[in-house]
């Protein structure tokens, strides 16, 4: 084996070693993991909230349900005063 081939082999060995070290360090790195988990958590909460609003939208907009906060408060006050 001549010197040029030996130098090529050493260089390739070093490159392979460096790539293995980089892959190992990337595999064990967890610095951005917490932020990504929070983003997924908040995204899930937002999706659930939007789904709930879409499901119950007709319930709150329907005048037949009798949802009227001011009237309900008056009814509760009248019941409390009459007791």
C-alpha cells in the first residue's frame, strides 16, 4: 500500500469516526425537547377548546335553551331573598 492510499484510509477513518461522534451527540441531545412538548400540549388544548366551542355553539346561541345570564342572576337573587 502506498502513502497516498494510507492517507486516504486515515482520512476516511477519521471522517467516519467524526460522523459517528456527531450522530451520537445528536441522538443524546435533548435541549429543545421541553419547548416542543409545551407547544404540542398547548396546541392540543387549543384544538379541544375549538372543538368544544363548535359542538356547543348551537346550544349557547339557541334562544330556546333559556340561557340568559342577567335573568338567571335575578332569579337566584329573588330565591335567596324569599328564603
